[in-house]
C-alpha cells in the first residue's frame, strides 16, 4: 500500500462512495415522497368519483378554497399524477446512474489493484 497511485485511487473511491451513498439516500427519500403524493392523489380521485355530479366541490389554495366543478378537479389530479409519475421515473433513472457509476469506480479500483499486484 506504499504506492501513491493506489492511495489516490482508494481515496477517490472513498469520496465517490460517500457522495454516491448520500445521493442515493436523497433520491430514495424523494421517490418515497413522490409515491405518497401519488397514493394521495389516487385516493382523492376515487373519493371524488363517488360523489354525485351535482355536489359542489372546492379546491384548497393556500388558506382559501376555490369552487371548481368535480370534473375539473379530477382532470387536475390526473395532470398532477402524470407529473409525479415522470418525477418518479426520473429519480429512478438518476439513482440507477449513480449506482452504475459507483460500480464502475469499484471495478476500476479492483483492476488497478490487480494490475499493481501482478
């Protein structure tokens, strides 16, 4: 372990591992948050679908409520759900990319160590 190249590679891998694990943790919490929002929107939509068509509905906007037709609320929820779904997919792709980069770093370190030992 006296070789400076190996020390540099190990230190770089440690830094990449720390950064990657932090990024993966953040992405996992984002995915969980998006999944909760998705479940909530599904629940709200199913509740709105059970209401009669002539019922007055309101949408919360800050500290006030805005009167909106039931169909408009359902359309808004579907639009929000598509945005949430795309955000979940993006977070999954980013997490996979970070994991792949970490694996590549680990493999490069392994190759360097095996070449130095030979």
